[in-house]
């Protein structure tokens, strides 16, 4: 049966250089998640980014006047790692007190902040702002979702003195 549609498809199939890739693409378009939604890997719906919490926070390091310092350049640590250290210490204090993390307030929260600041590496002394430092602050920025907007509230939760870039 020369010229049949099946023979034409086989000829096309033999000419396709990336047969396996094409087959995987076609199969992946038919995949379903356990909840019945289609899965389009690598263009997947990542549930961890599909909804935002009503409240979250971030931290940053500031100088004695409250001006933010570039943490990576000044202390060789990224802001997310500072938050991890803070959360770890906060969790330990909350466990010791027998409360939830968000219930740690006042002097206990300040102590967590001071501990976090003290875990920072010594500042990189060739950074232009380091020699003028007389103190460091840990600033807590509370983020809340309002009416279509994100509201940010800043507060300094801890500070430590420094002298010319040294603690």
C-alpha cells in the first residue's frame, strides 16, 4: 500500500531527529496530577508560589543611624541567611518558653536579635561604611496584606555597639 496515510506518518517519524523528546512532550501533555489537574512540566503550576500568606516579615542590618547596610558585601552573608539564623534562634527561645514563635516579644525578642547580630562575621574592613560604624541594628519589617496593598511596618528589635568597625 504505497502512499497510505500510515506509511506517510512512519516516514515523518523516521525523519524526526529527537523522537524520544517528541514522545515525552506528547506524553507529558496527557499527564494529570492526583487532584485531576493537568501537569505541564517544566511549565508547572508551583503551588508554593500560588498563594501568599496574609503576613510575613524580613530582616535587614542597619547602621547606627538606621540606614540599611549591604549584608553580603559587609558581612559575607545574604539577607535570607540572616533570617534563617534569626528564625532558628527564635524557635529555640519559643521552645524554651513553651510558646509559639510569634508570641516571643519584648526582652526575649530583643535577645534573639542581639544573638543574631553577634553571629555575623566580622565586617569586611575595606568596605567604605564599615570604619564609620558605631553600632548595628537588626530591623524587623512586618508585611501584611491589606486592601489590595502590602503594608510594611519597620521596627528595630536589637542593636549592638561597635567601634570603628569592631565589636
